[in-house]
C-alpha cells in the first residue's frame, strides 16, 4: 500500500473537483444583472411615490403602505417561472437529440459556447484499440478492421495473406494472447471486452489471424505472472507447455524495456538471430510517426520452473516482434468538428496521450484551426513553468495539448475563461471530472463515461 484516502490519485482528483469554482452561466449572469436593475428602479419608484404623496399632504402611513404595495406589485414574480418553462422546453428538445441535461441553465449555455475542449480517448476516439500492423521475421503485416469485432484481413504489402501462411507471426500472436488479462466475448450480437482495451486489441488481432484465443489459453495454462508496473514498463507470464514438463515465459511492454532484456530475436522461418536493435527502433519510429502505439514482445523457452521473479526476465529474452495499434476516431467526429468551425466555435484536444498520437488523430479528424490552417501542439510539461499571463497569450493559438495532467486541464479551462470565452468541456474519464466541473458547461459521454464524469458534468 503506497497511500490511502485523500493521498491517493483518486483522492487528489476528488479535491480538485471540490475546489473548482462554480461558474455562473451567461443566462444566470444576465438574470442577476436584470434583477439588480429592477431592484433599484422599483425602490426608486416606490421612494418617489412616497415623497410625492407626502408633498400632496397624504398621511405618511398610507403613503408607506402604497409604496410597499407598488414595490411588491412591480416585482416580476412570473419571471422565474417563465425562464424555467423556456429552459424546460429546451431540455425536452435536447432529450430528443439523445442529450440529457442535468442543470437547466446548461441549455442556454450551449448556445453561447465559443470554445470546446475535448478529451481524446473515448470522446473523439472509440476507446477500442485496434492492432493495425504486426512486425515479425523482418516483415511488416497489416490487419484490416476496427473495434473489437474479430473480422479483418491480414495483408502483406498490397496482397492478402492466407491464415496458413503466417508461421512467422505465430510466436508474436501467441505472446499477445497468453501475456494478457483481458477477455473478449460476444453478447446480443455485439463484441465486448473485460479488461484493458489495449490487451483486448491483442486478442482481436490473434483471432483475425486465425488463432483460437480461448483454446490457446487452455492449452498453455498460466503458472505465474508479474503484473504491469509503470516503473518497469513490462508484464510477464509463465505458462506450462502442452504435453511437456517445460515452461515458457512471455514478456510484453514498452519497446525500450523489452529490448534491454533481449539478446536475440526470431528471424524469418523462426530462426534464432542476433538482436538488431537499430532496425527494430527504426520500425518503431515509423509507427510512432503515424500516431500508432507500439508494444514489444519477447519470450524465454525451455524453462523448468513453475514460479518466476524479476530476475528471471532481466536478460536472455528472445525478441518476437512488435504490434502497433491505434484508437480509431469516431466516424462522426470529423463532420461534427467541421460544423463547429462553421459556427465559429474553436475545438481543442486536451489529452494525456503521447504528442505524436494526439497530433496524428487531430489531423485525421480535421482539428486544424480554420484561422491559420495548421495544428499547433504543446506538451503538459511545457505548461508547468509557464506563468498564467503567458498561458493566456498562448492558449488561444494551440489546438492540441498532449501529456496533460488533471490539474493542467483545470488550468487550461480557467485560462480560456479568463480570456472571455464560454468554455465547454467534453470527457469520459475520472481525470476529466475537475475540468468538467470548472468550465461553463461540462459534457460527459453517456455510454462510455464514468460515473464521476457524469456527476461532475452539466
């Protein structure tokens, strides 16, 4: 146990939500201004009536009662009811468009929005990681299809590859299936997952290539495992070989962490070859430039043990290959962003993802600022040392904010508001909740959103 309660990451986010200032909407501000104006006008008229009555010789008590009656009669008691009815009609219209309004003034705020800050994963994208490329045996294969439906075609260059001719890919695909804690299943005609979307993508890739993932997991029973740790950037599992007394250890993780533990690699025809890290890193850079997330896989075969430690996978691994995946954009997002630009609303992506991935997705969905036609991006670490004044001068020009922490999302929203913008924030995760609560109107994803983000949103 590292921390508990308020000292955990979740507790820290809860504090950020609690400390966020409740921002009044344009409608509530206008009604407050109107109320103040009416107050002074009514008081002035009541006072004037009282003084005129006294000047005409009327009794002071009668004129006081008349002035009070005038003040009470002049107050527009029907205004709150009329405003509520108008907003309720807006809520009804929004419900027909499958949007649930939790706070009545949010209906009017939508019409005044000037900037939309959007999370990427699960909001602009499907949060359904899809393996697009497999690199093994010196070749790069492409997998078609998207989402968790295991329907797709394996291609080498511009020609399809039969499932029986992928022997070089088998060790890589097996590693993705066995070194995995996710589950893929079909219910009500749709494919669903239990577990991490990245691990689920590995199962889908294996199914597309012709492997039966359930049968494979049963044939190689797991003996031991070391869960993924951010400090080491790897996960490892130990399996019993079918019909043998030996065991096999599989490792998956970041390219750098896996390569540091390898001294050989599988080449064409599954032959053991000396490790060539330069060629592997070149492939990784090519994938990263296309906005793909890359996982590396390795193994040690012929073991006799039934338990493992970190020392067992410190050295001597055989590199199996790479799987490059992407979280594809939602099909409707590009048209929605174009519609916002036509309406004069600027859209900004604020994400915790890698800069290259974020920019690649931004280009695919047309996030270019219509004023200068380019995508300007910045990382969260560059914001840490920036003053509030410098950030306000910069925030208007940037379209993509990558590697951003929850506190920085909150700060970006506050900076945009300080520039006079009406800010809408869309998101689905726990880390989006502080910004959803702080901005003028928070919008949570209904189907994929977390309960925390829905409670923080309007």
